[in-house]
């Protein structure tokens, strides 16, 4: 089946609201796309600079040093010990992996692909590229016969929800019952905020408590864009079932999908240093502590959002009404309709803005809430 014409990129719909927000006298506050604004750590930039004599082709499988760094990181940070170096594979960012995984695994017409109800839209786009039907369902009992690939996303984008070990284990059991591959997109795992996730690590789908003694049919996808501010490096990786990794490696070799050598060196250094990750988390924690109460004072209800890079909020009205009202305040957010049809009154706010811009947004939101309170008193 040939690649069909793809739908328009949804964020193009935001152009008039961005222009409206730019007209604010105190400037635009962009809380829409979760693109990091903080510097890439110096030790990573130095490693990249030192590796720029990259005259030979890079290794599609990753350098031995990078593969060891990935397996060591999984053992140290994700409670996943004993991964083989043949069970990991670097990717050119995580978005290309998400978009092309169904095609690379050979799925197509009639092969059902499942993704969360509140979902990063690239999961569905991967199904469209492969010519396969997509089903949005969170409950494993609702995953239909004929399911070949299941996407989980914990912590979730856009809603910041987290799946427990028990929930992950139930999902894996159901996928195995269906004969489906199951993949958890875990790229926000270091950013736990509320409830039990304020104290304990967000679990990985590769945790032995989830998969037992076998990773058969199971993959975990990860990105360094968020925790290490490497979005511009396109630095990510996947790990799990060795037979699936071997298939993906062969496809990627044939297609020339290999992360640049200097980026692999930078990834190796980033994965070996936990200090910069902790520092970045504290920056996001402080911004969240400023933005969340301001949104609530403005009249938005924050749902889920116990982990991750976003606040998932609703005013109980159309997301487009909220987007328009926020644009009048010079604030741009993401409409819930971009993340599926189940949350038409939700809006996503990213924490990826500078301290000054987050504080500016909070001040504007508080000013509106104080004006409303004054009007009520009068």
C-alpha cells in the first residue's frame, strides 16, 4: 500500500491565536509546544564539540559506549537491570520512531493499532502512515481482537497521568494475550510531581515486576529532549525485546536511519550524569509551582497532571474558547482537540518557558482573577 496524503499539521490552526497573543503589550507567553528553553548542559556540549571530527559513518546500532550507557542508565534510573547491549537501539529523536514504528514492524491494513484516549497525535499518525486502523482505548479489556501494536504513554502527554506497576503488568498481559507488541513512551519519567510520584520513581514497562522474566513483545521508548535539553540533538533510544530490536536495527541499517556520531557521544555523556537531570527537574518544579495556582485562580480545573511536562486543564467550555481568551492575555496554550476527540474542553500548558515568562503568565492570570473577585464584591 502506498503512502496516502497526510492530514494538515494541526498546529497550523494556532497561527491566528499566536498573532493575537503577540499583540499583547507585554509580549507573548508561549506555553504551547513543549520545546526546552534552558541551555544544554555544558558537559554535553563539550562532548559534542570534542567529537566533531566525525569523518566515518556512524554506527546504526550505536557505539559500544552508548549501548553500555543506555543499559547502565536503565539499571540505575529505571529499575531495569540486566539489559543486553543488543536489547537497546538509538534513534534520531523519538518522534520519528513513533511515526515509523508500525511501518517498520510490517503492520498495515487490518492490523489494529491502539493508543491512549488522550494522546500525542503521532501515535495515530504512525497508523495512518502504515495504512492501519487506530483505536483510542485506555482499558486493556477494550483492546479488540486484531490488535497488533499498543502504545502506552506514562507519564502521559498531554494529561500527565502515570500507570502503576500493576496497571502496566495488566496491559502487558493483555497485549501478550492478543499477540500484540506493546510499547511505552516513557520520555517524561524523571518528572514526577504529585501523590506517590513525588517520592517514588515512575515505573518502566521493562521493570521485572511488570514483564516477569521476559521482555518478549515489549519495548520502552525514551528521549533525552526533556531531561537533558537535547531536543535539537534528536537524541533518543528504544529498548526491550531483542528480536524486535534486531528487526528494527536491520530496517534502520537498510534505510540509513543512524544518529550522527557526535550526537551518540553526547548522549553517552548525558546518560552518565544524573546531576544535570536533577537540576533541570528543579527548574520545572519551580515553574510548575508558579503556574499551577495561577491557572486555578483563573478558574481552570487541573486534571491528572501528576507527572510530566504539562498541566492539563479545563474551564468547562470549548477548548477553542479558552484558547481565544488566553490569547487575549498574550498566552498561547495547546487545544485539547489536538490530543483526541475525548477532551474537547481541555487545554494543555507547557512548563517549557523561562522563569520570567512563566511569572508573567501567572501575573496576568492572577490579575484577571482579582478583577473578577472585585466585581463580585461590588
